[in-house]
C-alpha cells in the first residue's frame, strides 16, 4: 500500500536531503515536496497525506536562536484539516524553549533534532505509522417550524453532502407514544424498540430524500457502517423523541445504528463549552463521586395528591466503590487526582446545602452521581414546592432532599467536562439541557427507569472503556454493546443517552 508523504520546508538543502532519502527507500512512498507553508496547507486537503514532515528554521549553530516558529504555525493550522502524524525537524540540540513550543502544539507531533540518524528515525516512524482512520460524520438537525436537515462530512477523506429531511408531526407523535410504552418495559419491548427504529428510517429518510444514497456513498469511502458517527442536533421540542432507536438506512442492517457506531445528541444554541475531558495542557484532573443512598417520602414533590416516594437502592455503595477503583487504577496514566467519594457513609449523609456548597466551592472535571432522580416533564401534573421539572436527591437515608438541576448547573461552568447521572430518567431534557447550557461538554444519563444492577454494570463498563478509548463517544458505544451482550432483555442498553457539545 502506497503511503503519501507531504514534505514542507523552505530550507533547500534540507528539502533535497529528505527527498533523496525518501526516494531511496524500498517502501512504496509517494512524496510531495513543498517549500511554502500556504501551499502546504492546501495540499493537506488535496493530497491527503498519511504522514507530514515540516521544519523549523534551523539555526546556524547550537548557540544561535531559532529564526522563527513558522513550522509550528503550520502544525497548528494542519491539525483541524488532517489527522496525519507530523514530524517536526528542529535545531540540535533540542533546547528547552523549542521543546516546550513543540509540545504545546499537542496532537500527534514529534520533534526530530537535526543530528546523526535523524532521517532514519523519521523513516522508521513512517514505516510503523498506520494511515489515519476515516470516518463519516453525520449531522441530523431539527430547525424551527419542524424543518429537518442533514449534512455529511468525511474525516480524513474528502466528502461533503447535505439536504433536507421531512419528519411528519403525526409520525413524531407516534414515536413519542411508542417510546413511552417501551419505557414501561413490556415483555416484547425489544421488538417494539426495533420496530420504532425502522419506522424512524421510513419517517425521516423516506421518499424525496437523497439521504440514503448519500450515506451509502460516504460509507463506501469511509470503510463501512462502523466508521460512521451520528449526531442529532435537536431542541427541547424534539428532545423526547426516541431518536436513539433509529436504524441505519442500509438493507443489511439488523441492529440499531447506535450498536454499530457512536450516536449522540447535541443541543443547538449552547454557549461555549468547557474543555473536553482529554484536551488541554497536562494537569491533575479532579473527580467527584456522589453516592446518594436516600429513600422514603419527599415532601418537596407531590404527585397525584401525595408526597413522592423513593424506594431503597441496593447498588449505591458497590457502584461508587467500583468507579473509585477504576479512577485510582487509571489515575497516573490519565492524569487524575485521587477521586473524592461522598455520601456513601450512612453516618455522614450528604445534605442538600453541603452538596450545593461542594459544587460551588470546588471545581470538578468529572462528576459521577449515583442515586434517585425525578423528572416530571412539561405535560405532567405535579404539585411542587420550589422544585422544577428535574431534580436529584440527597439527604439522610429516610429523609430525601430534592436538589433542582437548574440550581446546581451554574456551578459546573468552566471546569466540568463529564457529568454522569446514574439514575432514572436522568437523560431527560431538564437535566441534559440545563448542564449543556452551562458549558458541560458531555452529559450521560438514562431515558427510562434503570434497575440497580444494570446501573452499576453500566458505570463499570463505561469507565473501563473510557480509560481504554480516551474518547467519551466511543466508550459509550462500547458500553452499549457490552450491556446488550450482558442482558439483552433489560432495556438499560437502549436507555442510555449521551449529549455532547460540538467538538
């Protein structure tokens, strides 16, 4: 297989040396030399290289300063266009300021000081580098007046398509009713869920749309269904549609799209998001694990004329212990401080004021909440005292206290990168929208009620996959697959939802 190499340097002698060295190799290399950074950026999109070599302006001797950092400017401009690894040729020896500048670029950028054997080292990296993976990004967006659109974009290959979709209001109403029925977990819920997914294909991608043909063409270039990523950008009016049930629009598909590839949501109109979990400069990240093991009657919320009753939970301690152990196991490699666990000790229950103060006074990159949650929805009859539609519960074992989501969401601004809500209906709009509007770039919860054991299994699988993949969307996709294999009859694998900001 031919590897395409883009060589960008204005140093004529260096250009000649590298062209000669690359041309003498037995490997099948297609080398494209370029002496201009501007033209080099154009070639990133046109040539689509598998590997890039760029240079800093080399100093006359080890004591001379580097003339400029144009090569690093090129690297920063290249990263949004191409995922190809970049070798940066630097002066020798590699000084502290140059090394820091190269590392600050981030991404897959490696410095190579000009010294004996530097060309051989670059060639060895070329030989062992795999081509960047291709992916078809699919955005389906709900606009005002029930207008729907789609746009397809190739990642690491050139492909762009777009068009309009039609989603009849009657079909949307049927989807909502079907999802509500499935949420009650009837014996045949899996069949109903799959039928809902096929109906969504017919409703969204049916007659008059070129979506199916465009997706097929894009998938052929990307390498198949597993190399797609689906994002539904919906407002609060469409939020409760069970879009996660949708099947891929290919005849051979026998599972919902979310089993094959990452499928997530985005909320339009969200403000600037916090830094994604694994981005930014190296630093110690902080994780808060909340085990809210409370139950009993909550007088703050009245449903059907009586106080809301919360059942006893059997998994809070074991789930929090498992999450803590996974963070400790990965903390050195992933850059996490010791996780802090609160609320699981019955002798030290977490009250509402303490919970709110903890979020206000300290900054947390990851917050994992395990406990009861409540969502009433805009059309449900609920008499409440100071409580909105979405709340979490903390408090003593027999004295639950409701904490409104919209009162704690402002405390998540600026630092929180992942909010995992392990509780019933925690993927509802009242939770996800509130957190997203304050910049949380990833919110994970459940559409329907979730049983204790599946909730714990889901948390274990997710964090294991998160530290393995270092990508929230792929970790979530793998977790869904694992939950489905563990117990397909339980709807926890279909209930999970992920809302992420544009990245």
